[in-house]
């Protein structure tokens, strides 16, 4: 098996497992317990992890709130801002290409009387397809806008949004900015101060860490961001998220973040982009014709890439993605976002950038990781190409 579905989840790095195991086997204390060694050691491990994660994203340790993952972090950020009694208004701004973990809580708020604007991105086949222009955000904000939520990097088409420019717009208008950085943290340099975001969600299992643990960055100064808790209980995480802390998971998340920082310093993103481009080239030979979904692979702005280095999504046009997937059992890839793979509808992201439902249903998404090799890329391209040709031959009259 060749695993190329790393936008859905990543393999747990063995070094992360090594860091977690002592806290699963011996260090089983509750970080909320005081007065004995077990609890104090667990609390110290959580504090160390909090400091590691904060340092990696340019935050302060007290600005990190641990959660069960990015979906919970998104809900805490969006609902937490919107439901504050003294919020600015009841209007939210987001993009039509957001993950369902953002769109669903906003839709839930709409059913309770809130209003929302869903920005439409640059259309296919633009070289910057999927991009949201900061001017669109400026035009969407009203005196009633309490929050803008815009994904840093898209989980399907890989577009990297101009968050720093968007944050300038939001700051001028006095509106909070949240970003779902699930696909960006650990894969790109991310600094919350440089981006100017007020809230940022991310999770462990997208960067070779454990499932079931994530975090939300919550700005504590200039301005202080106040949220209504969505899970209440024992008052953990400064009252923002009740529940016993997942000490092994938190330690694993911190180690995954640390390793990702080391990987970026060693040129991991450039290596992944090289492998991604190799896959695209091999697929051109093996499975043409197809169209690239999202921004051009080499497109940049201010010398920075506009696409995640490990991301490739293509639309075959004349071969159903699910049929190709079934015909290619030895390569793991996706035909859409993993969290909506059980839904029969074509990708809402692809439709938002202008593809028809029929075109979107022919899409294949590939996500690479630090464990992907050149040999796997070449073998995967051959296998996918054979599957595409088989599906096309079966569909021919």
C-alpha cells in the first residue's frame, strides 16, 4: 500500500509515539490533581507542551487552549465569539470554500437568527483559483460583523489565503479574525503575530501527531479576545474548555509540532513540493488528460507559494473518481475531503471555484508527507494511470 491521503490524516511519527508512551504507561496522573507527584508531573508536562507549541507559532503559553481537535477548536472560536453577550453584532463573514467544521457551526448560528456572508473565491481555471481577495472581506464587513473566519490553507485545493492582508482589513474595522490553520501548522511557517489573527485552530493528526487532540490560539492582548465556553465542567483551560486534559495527546502534539519545526528548518516543504511536482509530471504521462484544481503549482505571491507544498488535486473530466479509487486499491488517495467522503454530493470546494458537479465527481486528491518517497510517487502514478485507463475503457461505448 502507498499512502497519499495525508490531508485526511498522517501517520504517527514514531518519535511522537516514543514521547507519548511514558505518559500512557507510567505518568497517568490527572493534570488537574494537586498535592501529589502524579498530578504535579502531569501538569508540568502539559505546561512544557504548551510552551513548546506557543513558541512554534509566535504565541504566549497562556494563549494556547487544548481541545479534542480542530473541529472543536473551530466551534469554540466561532460559537464562542458569536455567543458572547457583549459581542459587536450577529453577522459573520467566511468563504464558501471553508471546511465543514467552520461552515456547520456558522449554519447552526444562522438557524438561531445570525446572518452570514459566504465569499466566493477566484474561479477555475485561474492560476490563483480559490483565492479570496482581501478587498472582498472589506466589502463584506458591516457594523454588525462580529467575526471573520478564513482558512489559512485549504484541505482540498491547497490554496494559501492572504491572511496578513485580511487581518489588516479586520483590524481597521475592529472585527476579530479566526483562521482554521489545520492544514498549515507543521507544513508552513506560521506566526500568529505576523498573520495578525485573533484565533487559530489546529490539530495533531495532520502533522504526524496523535488523533483526538488539538488546540486553539486565543489572543490575550491587543485586543483581549473573550469567548463563551462551549464545554463546561471543571474549569480547565482557564474556564474556556472543561474536561480532563489528555496528557499523552498533548505531549504528542507538542512533539509533533517540534519535529515539524525541525523539518521546516531542514527544507522539508521544498522537498515535498519537489515530490508533488514529480507526481504531477508522472500523472501527465500516465493519466492525461486532466485539469489541475486550485492554484498553479508554481504560483507565488511576494516569493511565497500559493499552494501547500504537499497538495495535488486533479479533475479527470471523463472518469469518475470513485471508480478510479476502486480500481486502484493499492494507493490511498481521496476523491474529496475526508470528513465528507460519506456524502454523495460532489465537493463543495470544487463547486465553489466553478467546477460543475460532473467535473467535481472526477476529482482525485493526493497529499504527501515526510514519509513519502520518490519510488512511491512513481509507483503510485503508474497504478493510478492504469486505473484511469481501465475506467475510461470501461466507460467507452
